[in-house]
C-alpha cells in the first residue's frame, strides 16, 4: 500500500463528471492509501456538503488532515481540491434544478410527444434491467436471500426515493406471510422501532447517493445490535458497505434527471419472492 505521506500521481485525466469520479473510485484497479480512501468515501457519501464546504471543515468531518483531501484530488488527476469540488457543485446544481427545467429538457428532446417520453423511459428501464441481470452475482443474491429468509423479523429501511422500494417489499413479504417491519413512521419513532432488532432478525437497507442520513443511522443501529444487514446501494463507497454482511450494487440510469428505479424494483421483487420460496419448506 502506498504511504499516506507520499503524493499519489494519476496517470489518467481528471474525471469530467461526478459519475465518472465515482466510477473511478469504485474501480478495482484503483489503490488509494488508507487516509485518501477514507477521504474519498466521505466525499461520495456527502455530495451537498462537499459542494460548498471548506477544505478544513470537510477534513474534520471526514476524520482526516486537510492535506489528505488535496492529495486525493491530485490522485484523481485534478490540479487541486477546488477543481474536484467543482464537480460536486455542478451535480448539486443539476439535482436542485426545478422540475420545470427538467420537463423542458425532455420536451425539447422528444418534441413534446408523450409517446416519445414513454419510449425513452422504456428503453432506459430495459437497459437498467439488462445491466442488473448481467452484473449482480448469483452468489451475492443467494447470500442475501439466505440471510433474510432466516430472520424472525425483517426490518426494511429506506428513505426518500428508496422508501417506495421498501414499502413494496413490505407488501409482498406480508402477502407471503413473512413478518416484517417497515420503517418510515410519520411519528418519528423509527429509532425506537429499530432498537428492537436482534441477531435473530435481519435488516434490509436501500440507499443511493446522496445517502439519506436517517437510513444510515437506522441501519448502523441495527448492525450494531448484531442484526445482519443486507444492503442495496449504488457504490462500494456507500457509507453502509462496511456494516453489511452482504451488499448488492445497483446503478440506475437517469433520463433528464429522472430515475425510474426500474432495476431496483425488479431486484426487490425477486428478493421477496425468493425469500418466500426459501422459507416455505420449513413452514409446511
């Protein structure tokens, strides 16, 4: 492993987008020193903070020296941290763009023809499912099923755009007679609910960048209690990967800033049905 005290030179040009940066950081060929990898993981998990934070403040939050952020940026091919930070600012600008602007972009591309949008979203969904089938390892999927099927209660954790996925899984598992608890109470009692999780249970967390703080907190609490954690996420740098016994990577493509979650719902349905099938022989 390269010493943290030495600069890490990049033989490649700097990534042109945040997605390209994330892909390079997640690449198996990249070998970053421990502190630089720690800094990179923090940046990917907190894009909004990175976009407008200072080097000193971000370094403190990441638990590294400010020089680690600068050296990590140079390791990625940037001349300095401000150039890397510009990618995060652009991404935040795109994410916070009004939906009217996104719709205008979609109309301009399709000529305001609804059928054109349907075709575009359909093709994006087909590609997403194709990539899912090609990239998810059978062993990982089967390990996730085995962990969840063995649980007395399955705790389902997801916020923001991931909540519909966990809600759907709760519905399917319920119809199969499998005990589960869906976190997402409007009373704000999810912390108390997940505190009941034990090593006899299992938790399934679904989270994508920018990772929802509540999902991270609840999943970490479940894992700390000895509850096995299965994770559906979009990067090996996801902040919950270190807490998960089994995680599956899903990358959903977007169209004009909209994500359909097609692949994620497909995986969720397959998981739920496979869990039911795994439990059935024991319960008959």
